[in-house]
């Protein structure tokens, strides 16, 4: 078993919610089958211990290989044991048979898993680590199986006394049944009984007697039906034997309770082992849930390196990706690199261009990875482990504490500057906003200078040109921009690393229809240097867009050419195979004919009677032609038979569909609401004995036995009838 992992430091406290990690956990929970696994999913947080994290990821990787390759792994789903574990801790407690069955199921599953992982420990060393210290459950399994049967009932062999009681009880019940059946036949002939003949009242068999005849039968009246038409009478002849049966049943209950108390005390000795099974199987179930989530997200394990390199290749935001796929929209992947030399990326570009999504994608994937989850990236991606993540995303304005948005952001930056180090990952969205643009931009720049002294990694989004210039002129930081189509001003949601992006302020204003005069006046108000800088950015991005378009078209043409070449190769290969097959067939026929004519030639040379030999040659030739015709006819007949069989199968399937369509099963089943015959009173069908053709129906406190063919289903018990 694994020790508690050190939790990653997160600032502020709601950092995980800012990245919507709670939605990832909700998806993970859907794949958990057991209580411990669900609890693990609910309590999942990112950790910072590299050794333990790598062990967790290795376990997920091994199980991923098993599941994705459809290899056999023992079943690990097991019933909840929290109630059983609670009672086993209490001295003198008693578990019921069903509880022992749940413990037995968990122990049996644990034994199968233990056997598999011990056998394959060299192949799956990380998974074996989970069960390495597990004791063999065989003694516990044996002890429970000796006492409890597969239905959760105490076995008659559990004690000599119980065996004797049940033997005598069975004998008395047989006598009672024989006697009672005789009484039913007698009164039925007289016409004194109701349609359902008999019922049970307080576990005693009673006659269902027409109310008008209730005084004619000697016995104890146990009850009257709600309608008053039936009286439930225990015949006087049955009282003694029923008392005998009731007494034996009470003795049986007492002995069963004694046995269960003894067994509970014996099983309680194994409580540490059962707790271990619960935790180990829960961890395996949780690991399997992580594997299923990874397969659903097309996620994988990137390389985890110690040299500080981060390389995301075709990374996706899992929540956004799912939403876009449901909307049949294209998902644009994110690719970027950071390392010890270039630790921070500043992303700029217009609003709604995808800057924040890029930032949230990297943050969420880092949190997922350090929580032991695979992430949706390509195989050659690389990640490193961080001790802490600092986040400044969203509006933290608080009326209660009279903090403005800008004040709250400054408080966060103060913490970043004080606590950030080389093992910190920082995310700041819209860096410097919330105050005067010039003053806020200046303060943001000097704070960024100080932050870089601590050498954290990070991603920052901004509109400020001075931050873009700072990133262009300083080591350890790099610009990135979200691409825009200049003509349509539509975002491309693609990250371009290495250059800053324009905000397209005046272009967007012109696009929505503001007058040129208004825009020109605004340009004169703004410092000329800023306008020129922004114009250069726009032109540079336009050239980049055009170059990317041409490169993409060239790559597309190359892919199409490669596909066409591959298709032509396949067609050529298939054509050659067909030609070779035809040649082989024709050659075989020619060789066979040649052998026959060679034999005839030998006869020609040896025989003096040429006339007879010519006759044989003509006959052989005609036979060969006839054989070829027969073979051709045989092939045609075979094709006709196949066609006929296909039509026949289709016809049968159509008939089946017509016969099944619209049908509703109304066969009585336990749990259904039913009535008897044409009666109005409804009850619940509790038991069915198909062999005897009888059913047990409860009408309130009354239990009635009735023939199955007299039971009419009113409402299906599963509420879907």
C-alpha cells in the first residue's frame, strides 16, 4: 500500500476550481464501481512528491496497457463493506448471512487478483506493489464457506444441533402439508373455500373460507378479508402440528443466531486483512477508472523529465474538447515549449482569440498529471513536476472586504513575489489590468522583472505593449500570440510562439462599422509610436498567416499525393495477385490436359490400331469440355443457393421484427401488483413456484397462495411495465 502523498501547494485556495478540475473529478467518479474508489475520486488533489507520483502513474500505465490491448485482468468490482467493517470493530456484534457473503466476495476477488499479480509481478511491478503486503485470503474464505452457503443462509452442517433441528422440522412440515392438503380437498368438495384455497397468517397455514361457512369449520379464525367475504381459519386438526413446527422454527432461529455470533467473532480476527482488501481493491478500481477516463479522452502519459523541460504537443483542454465535439466544431490543439532558459510565455492578441483557453489548458493538464491522471497530448510531449501553482484568473472583487479587482490582483502578486521559486508554476490572466493602462502597465512590468528573479515557470496573457516589448528584449521570457484572420477578423485559436500579437483594436472598430473619421481621430490621440508598433504587429501576423496558409496547403497536397500513391500501390498489388491466381489456375488446367494427351501419345506410338486410339482421343476431348461446363454450372448453382439463403434469412428476420414489435411482457413476477381472477382487491406478488404452479400474494398483513393461472398483473413491479 502507498503512503499519504504530500499535497501540492495551491494559491489561492480555489485554484483547482479556477481550472475546473472539479469537472474532471466528476467524470472520473462515473467510472468508479466501489465505495473506496469513489471516495478517492472525490478527494483527488495534485501532489508534489515525484517518486510517489511516478509510482501512481506507473500503476495507471500498466493497467492502461492491459485494458487498451484487451488483455485479461481479474474482476475487481466488489460490494461495499463499510457497514461490515463498522460492526466487526464492535465486540459481541453479529453479522447476517448477506454481510458474510459480501466479505466472502471481496476476499475471493482479492485472492484472484493476488494470484494474478504474483504470477505476473515481473510484467506489472507497479500494480504488484499495491498487493505486495496482502495476506492470502484462503483461511478467511474457508471459514465463511464452511458456515454460509451461496445464498447467504447458515448451512445445516454448521452445527450438529442445527442439522438435527432442520431434519425434524422438515419431517414435521411434510406431515403438516400432507394433513393440510387433505383438509383442503375435503372442504373444497363441499364448496366452502374461496378460489385461492389457502393463505398464511403470521406464518401459519390457514384456510380461505367463504364467510357464510366460517361457523361450519372448527378452528381458530385468524382474520377476515377487507371485503368481509373471506375468513382465514386454522383448522383444529392443524393446531398441534403447527405449534410443533413453530417451536422448531424458533429453536432453529436461536441456533442460527448462536452460530452467526460465533462466526462474527472468528471473522473479526481478520479485520486488518479485510480493511486491507477493501483499500487495495478500491485502489485498483480507482486506477481502472483513471484508465477508462484516459481512453475516453484519448489521453496518455507524457515523458516526465528532471531537466525542467515542458513540451506540449497537440494538447487539448478535455472539457472544451468534449463540448466542441458535441457541437461538431473543430478542436484546435495547443503546442508550446518552456525550459530552464525560457521559463515564461507572454501570450497576446485580441479578445475572444483563445488566450485564456491556452492558459487554462496548460494549467488543467499540469494539475491532472500531478493528480495521477493521463492527459490529452501526443506521445512526444514532456512535463516536469512542480511543488506549487499560483493562479490569478477571474474577477476577485469583494464587496464585503471593499477590495477592488485591481487591489485583489495586487495582493495576489504580492504573494507571488514573496513565495515563488524555481518549482513554482504561475498563471496570470490579463496581467496588469484593472487600473490606468499606462500606470498599470508600468507596475506590471516592474513586478514581472522581480518575479523573474525567482525563476518560476509560467504563462501570462496581456494586452499591454510594454509587456510584449519586455518579453522581446529579455532572456527567460518569450512572446506568443493567438492568430487572427486579418480580412475576416475571425480568431483561428492557434498559438504562434515567438512573436507578440496585435489587439486589432482599430481593425475591429472598422469591421463593426465605426466611421473612419472617428477611428482616425482616435489614432491621433494615441501616441504615434504605439500605433506604429501595433501596425507592425498586424502586418507581421498577416504575413505569418499567409505563410501558414501556404505551408498548410503544401502539406495537404503532399498528404493527398502520398495517399494517391499508396492507393495506386495497393491496386497494383491486388491486380498482380489476381493475375498470378489466374495464371496458376490456367497452368494447372493446361498441365492436366498435357498429361492426358501425353498418355494418349504413348498409346499412339505403342498401338498399331490407330483408328481405335483416335476414337479415344475424341471421347477424352469431349469429356474435358463437358467437365468444364459442369464446373461452370456448379459455380452458378452455388451462387444461386447463396442468394436464396440470404433472401430466406432476410425474410425470417423481417418476420421476427414484426412479431416482436409492440409486444409487452405481462408474465407475473415477484414485485408485481396483481389481483386474483376477476376480483378487485390488489396485492403484491412475493414468490413464484413455477414447478408447483403456485404464487404467494400479500394483501396487507395477509399472505395468500394461489394458482399462477389465476394471477392477473395490474402493474409491473419495476414500474416500466
